[in-house]
């Protein structure tokens, strides 16, 4: 897997917290569409089908610290 950018790591953590694209955008002070693009990038990089699988895989690979 390609390494994650700092922003993608932030987005992954927020996905794991259950935030929507809108909430991610508000939290990181970015547009909702930019948050969506980061989510799609993560899904591609992690080779998963959806944001839930992305969260599970992020936890499994220990990419998210609690």
C-alpha cells in the first residue's frame, strides 16, 4: 500500500470516528467536496469498497491510533 499523506491520515481518523464528508470538511476547515475526494483517495489506496471497510482496514493495519 502507498503511504498516506498527513491529511489522509486525519481523514481516516475522522472516518473511524463515524463522521460524514460534511462533518469531516467542517472539522478540517475544508470543502465537503475536498473531504469526499480524500475519502475516495483513501478507498483507492487501501483497495477497499467503501468508507466502512476503509475504517476497518485502517484499524486493522494500525494506521489509526486511539
